[in-house]
């Protein structure tokens, strides 16, 4: 059967295995030589020591199911669900195994071919009826602010009533950020012109002219624009200070990253088409994103829509323009003067920036442009903090172990603050540091340096 966009509608598997719609590729599976280099890089193997909870073990299960020697049963689904999708194994693998493509092909298979429990479906449904919708998140932010300011949270903690909630609801409550209502209700301006920038004119060798260096389309994010509006504001200020016109279309919707990372394939594809339709007419030079998880999906739109003849090439063209904000700033020679920031920052590498996108040096290079700023790496830098999209909500127990581990490693560096380029990481690390240290996006530090103010 053909979908309205030209793709093939999958037929559910009848044998308890994978269906015929993009199962894990046998060719990619065969690249794994079972050497074990992935084991110490894998957070779930590190926690459990179980082969089934390692990339190597999961790849072996994929092979068995592909070949009909095993079924997609509860144990296999649990093993695949336990994977954070952090892609640290991709970085660690000496054989170039594309585990990212393998696990991303398995997740939709599970959603199509495995009957989740009623409570699991209900909780996942709650997440996807809330997080991709900024308007609904703003309502949630208002209710959350009242919950905190009226003392309800203190009462529930003091009486122990929260401990009676299911683990997933406890995790949702614990990750609730302190969001000023004014900040939650603000929106990114549709257009922000470059500040007056002088650049050498051609021809006379000495005269100067005013020009915009780039026209930048900005993806504002869902969680980001509500709970971390200050990061979007800092991004706009920095880009305009560096001579960029910034366009943030108010009609843009969710990019589909959370859907893609949890196997909701058609939902992710639909959101991708909508975002392409929104940005395509703008004719921007670059599409910038300040959320690592969103950026990794945006750069994969060509793969996500590869079966769609109407959008395939458009998706590839869109993805080719996507840059993390640190990538764009690293490409641009700084024009705005930096004021000193005398501080020691612990730098947590977001997995979907470092492993999925391969963007490692650019955030450090951008931060090094700030005088007197010391940036230190965290022990076990490649180990996921446990956020991983909605993993810390769906798999709260291993996520909590990883969060505590990350917080201990952060404290060992004795920093003044922590920087990381993903809102999920910001929430997760802040929670497990008990909000003892400021946790910022790197662009906030650059913004503070340009403006000559303290970042926190």
C-alpha cells in the first residue's frame, strides 16, 4: 500500500519478527566483528554488565530476529528499549559499525510490531501530546510555576506522598525546571537584523561597508523556546552581534526529533515535511539549531524522507544547510569584542552533538574566544548523562544512575558552572547536582562575554 507521500505503508510482521519495511540491514549487521570495543563505551553495559545490554549484544539479537532464529519478544524489546541511543559506541567502534542506523531501524519495528502495555502506551502518549507543542508546554509551565510557588511541591516532598507515585511520574516531577512565567511566555522575534557591522570593502583596499554576513533561519525548538527561552534569546543576540540577520518563522512546528528517537517514524516524517515547508521559502543561507538532539535529526532529514519522492531532494537540501550554533560561530571570524569571564567551566558534551553529529571541537573553540575563561573536560566525558531525549522519563532507574554518576564527575572538576548544548542534559545534570551549580548553554556564556555581564 502507498502512503499519500509516495512511501510504502509497512505490513506488520506475522511471525513475531521484523516486518519488511526497512528492517536492520544484514550488510550493516555483518560489519560488527564482535571485538568488544563498544562495551566500555556503552552506558547500559557499564551499569548492568549484561551482554544483551551492549551494542554488540543488541546487534546479535537483530541478526537472530532477521534470520528467523529469534522473535521480537519481551526480552528483546526490553534490551532495545534500554539503549539510550547515545551513539558513544559509534565513536568507539574501530570497524565503523553504523549502530546508529541499526538501532534507528529497530525502534519503528517495535512500535509497529510489539504490543506495549496499556500504562506504557498511556505514558508515551502523554509525552507526545505535550512536548512537541509549545502552546501546551506554556500551559504546563504556568501550572508548574503555581505548583512550586504555592508550596504544593514542598508539602508533597515533606509528607512523602511523591514516593508513592510511579517511577516515571516521579521522574517527570523531579525534572520540572524553575521557569519564570515571563520567560516561558516570551517568543523569539520573527526577524532580528544584524547589528551594524563593518567589513572591508573590495576594490579600494581601505574603505569599509556595512553588510550582513549571513541570513540565518533559526529553529526555536519546542522545550527550548518555553523552558529555555533565555538560550534562544542569547542565540539571537550573539548571531546578530556577529553580523547575521536571524529569521525565526513563528509558524514552525516540532522538528520530529523526539518522535524519530523513539520509533514514531511516520510522525517524525510528517513533522519534517512541515518544517521543510516552513523554511524553504525563506531562502536563508544557514539553518541554525541550538539543541543537540534536534540538530542530529535535522541533519538526517534526507535519510528520514528517502522514500518520499516529493521531499527526498528537498530534505537533503534542507539538511545540508543545518548547523549547530557552535559550528556557525566557529566558521565566522569573531567581530563582536569579548569581555573577560573569569570562571572555570565544566564542559559536558551532549551525546547527540559529539557522537551523532561529530561536533566536538567547535564548542570548545568558541568558548576559547572568551578571555580568562577556563574550560575543563569531565571524567568519563563520553558517558551519557542519562537524559537521551525522553529516556530519563521512560527508563527512570538507569537514567538516575547515570545522572548521579555524571553529577559526581562534574563535582570532581570543582567548576564554577557547567555548560552543555542540549536542554535535556541541562535538566538532567541540574537535577542531579541538586541545583548547586549553574548549568548553562555555551551560547549563554558567549552572549554574556559580548555584553560584558556575568553569565549567572
